[in-house]
C-alpha cells in the first residue's frame, strides 16, 4: 500500500508527520528518518482495527494498490 505523508518541521526541532488520507494518523520524530519510521508504525496501528472489523463470516480482505 502506498500512502502520501506530509512532513512539517517543528519549531522545537524535529518533524511532525501525518497522513492526509487517514484522519488523525499523526506522529513525530527528531529527524525525518525517525519520523518516517514512527508514521509507518502509526499507519499499521491505525489500519489494524479496520481489518478486524471486516472479518464477517464468508468475507475476504484483499490489498489493492492504488
């Protein structure tokens, strides 16, 4: 899955990063590499409950590249 993320330099130092297509999915890091690692984890946690909610008998979950 490919998602766009936005990095914003923080006044205190470091970066805030968020995913526009996933409201409320936000993280931060002391540098861009750390912020990217942290937002990847945030995305996984954000999407995890969605997969569990979709597990209805006789359904399938598939990934689709956009």
